[in-house]
C-alpha cells in the first residue's frame, strides 16, 4: 500500500477468503474514488446471489463500505468481483460460445474502451489469475434500472441498432482477436442439441395433432439446421453482445439526463450477423418471463422497428430484409433448445397434473414456439429473395 498505514476492517459475509485480499481491495478503492489519501477503509463483502449464473461463473460478489479520507471526509464505495472458472472440456476452446476465459480476455484487451460512447461499460480495475485456476475480475459497480416496459426495451433496441450499425458503416472497425466467437449460434445450437432433454419415448406415443405438428416442424428445422447456420455468415458482420437478458442491461441516469445503456457480462462477445443480437434479446427475455405472453406481439414489433431505426441513425442504408432475416432466424433457432424442453415438460405434467407453475410455464413456452414457427416461415420465404440456399 505504498508504505501508507491504513486501517482496514473487513466484515465477510461470503465463503470467499476476502480477508487475504486487503491490498487488492485497497487498490481498487483508490481507483474507484480517484483518491490518494485514505485514512481508513471499512469493507463489507456480500454474495450478490445471482440465481442463474453462467456455467463458467463461480460467483459474483459486491464489496462495499465507507472510506475515510485524511481530510476526515467519509465516502461510500462499492466494487464487483466476478469469479470465473473452467467447466467442461469444450469450453476450453475459443470457438465455443461459452469459452470460459473470454470475459477476462475482453477486459484485459481494452476492447471495451473502443465501443461507441453511447454504450456504457463498467471499468475493470484488475484481472487476477489464481493458482486454483479461477480468474477474479475486479470491476466498477454501477447501479441502474432494469428495463421492464416496452418503452425501455425499445430504447435499448434502438441503442443496440446504433451499436451494431457502427461496425457495418465502418465508423468502428471490427476487432480481430482469436478468442472472439465467430459463429455463436452454431456453437450454441450444437451444445443445445447435445444437452437437450431426451423426449423420444414421449414423442413416439403422441396422439394430439397439434403436438405432432410442432414436432414435425422441429424435425424439419433440425434437418435444415446446417444450411440455416451457414446463411448467417452471409449477413453483414457486427460486434455482438449475445447475452442481452434483463439482468445484463441497465439504464443509468444522472442529473436528469437521457438514460445511458450500461451493458455487463461480456462472456459471449462475438462477431455475428446483423439482427442476431436482437433475436437473442427478444427470445431470452420471453423465456425468462420478463416479457409476458400478452405483450409478445407488441414487443416484437416495437423492438424490431427500434433496432432498425438505430441502424438507420448509425448511417446504414442497406437492405432491411437482411436485418429481418438475422432477427427472425436468431429467434427461430432458439427452438433447438426450447422445443425439446417443451415436450419434456409435457411429459412431466402427466405425473404432476395439478402443478400450476408447470402449466404456466408450458403456456408461455407454447406461445414462444408459435412465434418461432412464424419467424422461421419468414426466414424460408426470405431465403430465395436474398440468394441464400434452401432445402425443400
């Protein structure tokens, strides 16, 4: 601590050994507050308790407290520590959509400093590799509001269009790093098929015509999957976040100004096709129950129009069909995971017929699959118009 005598007290409410990280904590607080003269530092360590972490995320922690400066002024501070870890063997390879080291490499590379200035990111204070093979990412803690309304989501979609558009117009150069995923949906659909629940036994005894139609459509989509994935590579390339769930998008407002979009969790950063990010954003927030079924159509229309508006604002005047294609196909391909999940839940309902929570989830998923089918139909109609291959 540069020879300074600083009184540091730590109250640790986690299972992580933060008591032995006092020097790291002190260094981060200095960077956080841009203050040199610290007299004492009070530290409280809490587990954020994030309920649906990535497989490669060991934990997320909030370190916070009060710092007393040598002028006797007290200031609050807070820092986020994200601990990432190795997982299954396939996640050791950079081409995997969930390559376990990617977010650490993102922060170390400085790539986030080159983003358009209307995208806000948390500053990274330190990336620390430990002997136990975990990596600790120490970063700025920025508070904001999670999107909930169609207006807020549409604002985010517009900013996303501007963000993606900056790379198509050449305003920003696409970064070139080996650890960036180059075919995110190819990797994700491969993993989804590998780990999807097995429903063959249930499907073999289907008698309901509507359910048989869904399964037949799904089998047809799988038969054409490789061609669909390949067609995404023919779309204009953009830098894509690929994980725009509600928890990873915050609206930050200061001094009553226009909100700024803060994006966190860069683990899935990729070079993707135009519209893919929007399809993921729409699909994942329906699947998580953030967007409710009675608002699906409203959100779909508003998000798409806002994203397109953002692209136009960025100066891109290309063929709108390319945007619609990327959006629809990205959304439709989520069925690779969600259709088997749907039939698995139907099988579960046979043994739990009074499970209302399960019934509610099935209703939501049935509506989502209906949208995926419609969007896939759009994709197949657009394929020949765009000169992409199709299979009959």
